[in-house]
């Protein structure tokens, strides 16, 4: 009975609020939206990863990354995002991937499938960096970052066709933009490093979203260079 009374009081309060704000237009819509009374749009996962072990392989064939350690940063953030959102149960540590690739240097390069097999993974999330720029005016302290990557998922089974997703084409192409930032001290190494790492994190977040249901507005924010609002 107490619960029913509370529900009636809440409903009545909402009704009074709606009447009081009649004609408020966009302001009223925004209030209802952020209150949670209007469901927020969600985008479904593009692909569901295996419940087994997943390896992440970051390739930078064009030398787009300004620092080699950004590949490690991207790997670690992506692994964290996948496990945090339960898109992957177990992700191979970046150190294991580095050891396998290091041992293969000087000989015939290992395929994506072979790298995954070496670390005993079931699937490999293969990320190819296409471009990674901190902005044309970055050396003058004005940062406006943009990055593009191609993502594929491959099986480690020994079979003719190891591609699992997407089934055709070069892969899933995605792009992110980092919010602009300006610093007074030109050529600041600390500012450049921090901005580059923040963009790596943003790219990792966008890649991870391919594998779990997420808020559409968060995806849009990462793509257009806005700061995402909290999920809850």
C-alpha cells in the first residue's frame, strides 16, 4: 500500500511539473531527457567476441603514431574497455604480444592468425592505424586531434578463411576527433604527450564500442570531438 501511495505522489508531482512547464519547449525536453524519464538511444554491438581468450594486435603500417608507446597505450585501454563492459572475458596482455612479435623479427613476419595462435587466443582483434594527427597547428600549441583506424576480427583456427568480421572489405573503418586544446607554451612535450595519450584512449573507447551495446550519443561525441556525458 505504501508503495502505491508513493507511486501516486510521484505521478502527481510529474503531472504538476509538466503543467507548470507547459510551453517551455526545448528546455522541458532536455529536463525530461536528463531525468531518465525519456529512454536514451542505444546502438547494438557490431560483433560479439568469443567467451574465450582474445588477443589485440595494433599495426601502424604508415608510421602515423607520433610515439611508439601510444600503441601500447591503445592496447591497454582497449583491453580495459572490453573487460569493463564484459565484451571480452580474457584479453592477452600486451607484453605477451610484444614478445611474440619480437621473436619473429628477422624472419618471415607472422600473420595475424599466427600471432593469435602463439599466445593461445581464440580470436584476434586486429587494429590498423590509418592516420593519427594532433592537428596542423600542434607545434604552435593548438591541438585539434583526429585519428582513423580499420578494425577486423580473425579466428586463430587453421583454415582457409580466418576472417570473422566484417566478412568482406578491408575492415570496419572508424574515426574519432579529440576536443581542441590550446596551451600557452609552444612546443611543450608534456602537453603533446598528454594530448596524444588522451586521443589514444578515445580511439580505444570507440573501438571497444563495436563489441558491446552502448549509448548512441556517446559514440557520436567520440566521433565529432565532443566530451561524452556520463552513461548514468
